[in-house]
C-alpha cells in the first residue's frame, strides 16, 4: 500500500502532536514561574495587583463607574481578560524565537509552539476567572444561567489572540521590530478598550467614539463577558447598536484575522528553520 | 517574493527496496548582505530595488539512493553541505524547486542530542519532554523510563535540575533517550562522539546491534574508523556535490587524501 502525504499539510493534532503539545504547554507553565519564591501564585497575584492599582486610581480617586453595580468585580473581570489578551499575543508572537532551538533541530508542525504558549495563557485565565467568580459571589452577584455564555466569548477572544499571534509571530521571525511595535499597540489598545472607564462615559461626549470602541472585538468580548457574568447594566455591542448586521462586524474581524493569520503562518513556517 | 520548493514525498511501501531516493537535490540559503536585519532595512531595500541578500549555494544537484537495511556513511569536510543534506532528509529544511526526495517509511533524525533540554527542569521532566519531541507517547515513556536511567548510569540524579549535571552526564542521558527511538530509517549526525571510553563502548555496541538488526541508517561522521567498521557504503560530499561513492574503505581513503 502506498500512502502519499504532503509535508505541508500537518495532520492537525494527531496523537504524536497532541503529546508534544501537552509536554510543551507543561514545560512552558513550569518555566514561567521557575525560580520565583511565590511560584505559581504569581499567576494570581499579577492581575490582582493590577486590579488594586486600577481600582485605587480610577474607582476611588477619579470616581469612575459609580453608576455600575458591582464595579470592583466588573473592573477585575476586565483586567483579567485584558491580561489574558496581552499574555496570549505577546508570548505567542515571541514563541517561535523562544523555541528556536527546537525549530532548527527537529521537524514538527510549527503551530504547536504557538498554540502551546497560548494554552499556558488559557490556564492562567482559568485560574484568574476562578478568583473573579469568588469575588463576584462575595460581592453579591447572583449566579445565573447567563454565566454559561462566558466560555463562548472567551473562545472568541482566544481565537482573536491566536490569529494575531500567528500573523505577527510569523513576521517577527524575520523582522524583530514587530514585537516592539506590538508593545506600543498594546499600550494604545488598553485605552481604546473600555476596561477602566464605562462606555456610557464616552457616549456622553461623543456617540461616534463610543460606537467605534464597541466595534473592536476585544471590547465586544470583554463587555459581553461582563454582561453575562456580572451585571446586565454593562453596555455591550448588542444592546448599544441593537442591529444584527453591526453586531456581526467584530465577529467578522475575528474570523478574518484568524484565517489570514493561519494561512500566512502556514506559508511562512516552511522557512522558519532557515531564518531563525 | 514567493520561493518555490521541491518535493519531499513520504511513502510507506515495504516491498520497495529503496529506503531513500534523492534526485537532483539543490539547496541554497539566503544570506543577508546588510548588517542590520530589520523592517527599516527591508523597506529601504525594496525602495532602492536591492535584494538585500545573496544566494549561497550549498547543495548542487545530489543524486543517490539508500537501500533498505543499508548502513550508509556520509563524510566530507566542514562546510561541504553534509548537515544541510541531513536537515533536508529530516524535513527541517525544504529542498529547492526541481529537487525530489522520496522517503520510504518512518524516518527518525538525530541532528543533535538533547534537543529541548532545559537546564531549569529536573532530569525526570526533561526525559518526558525529550521523549515527546522524539515522538513517544507518555505510556511508552513510562515503560522505558527506568531503562533510560539505568543505561545512562544516572539513577541517582533523576530529580536534580539539569543545570547541575556535568556535560558528560547530559550527553549520556540524551543518548540514552535517543537510542529508544524506533524508526524504519535512522539519521544520525556525529552522535558517536560522546562520553568517556566506557560509554563509547556502549555506543559502539548499540551501533553494532543496529547493524545486526539490518536497520537502515545514515550516519554523518568525521571518524573514518567508524566508516570502515560500520558502513556498508559511503558517500563523500565536497563543495555540495558527490565527490566519491562506494566502498567505505576507498571513500575513507579519498577523504584522508583531502588533507594531504
């Protein structure tokens, strides 16, 4: 029996690739907190500390979000999801360079390297969401069926992060400037996404700005998680536009970025071993 | 700029007597000519119509076959293109357009020992990681775990971090994992040159046992002693072309004469 296989088409997650993916994810997770006294606790402490800073500055000093119920948990949810997005993309973009030794020495589907780092970010997110839920319950948020929608929006955010990591990661192999550019983009995006401020505040001064903000898939996903998890007072793309066609825009953006990213990555990955 | 690539065809037909066929294999690398290698330079070059790289031809049309059960030695000076050839066979680099490679069966390459070894992890963790990179499932690793440490004679150090190992210990552990790999074709790059005399003996025994089992092997080496001892046939590569092919002693002789 003759079996032809084109090496350009990796058998997506066959058994061998699954084992590799799991081992690389485990290694990644272990290494990230290696040598620190508090170890894995940092996965929890980082977003909590960021939350504490934002809470003191924006909720207490600047008095933002007074009209949103459960504002502290609302803020925490936003920061946790934002950390996930930045971790996923930054680590994903650098993954190829970080694992250059493997890419130069063995033949395996390169996307495993990127996916394993994003899995590490997913594990961190799961831990952090546990904290969010505990905080929410303490804060008096009533558990409801809408909580079941949360994984859907997280999946959307993950798909977006993965698409960005594939696209920019592939370019970053050759042009290392990409990482620096992305760092600046992240800074800018942080303010373009309603994490610390309520969308209604923007809408009061400029309706157009609020609309643009809510078409960003990151903002849409975060607001939807807040809506389903914390409070129906959260402004979502859906209840702001109330138009199914407009609602589709952020989702289309995610799908396009993921498809373009994957195709570009697959095409470029053939030469990673030579270029790294 | 899209680069066209050649074919690397994987088949699985035991009745075919060839394990590997290489037809008209060419490979060149793009070496950047500019000192800085970034986005600015790339845009600058594009605007001025400069390529920004030069093509370095490494392999210039190789043709050879490896029969099933054959122990083939590949020799050549540093920079002759041996390692590039191995990496193409292993599927790490892509061959250039018009080249064809047919690999019949499961090919397991050892370009370097201990790929993915991480100094911050313990010996145990590294064994499992390295095993996964070689394509073993966790169940298979569990089964051979004790044997690996026994062969490496390092049982006491299992839970030490790898950064506390000596370089000799590292190589022994890596080799001990590597030899578990089962493939139809093994591709080895210089892995014989490891460890002290006693460990060398073990390695040589391992190679002798492979030869006895009629395992298909491609070995790249600088040791003419090993070429004469193990190989059924040898190929010498010089400047990206096959300069000699055939009887191992004769090829070894020609190789030695390069340095006179």
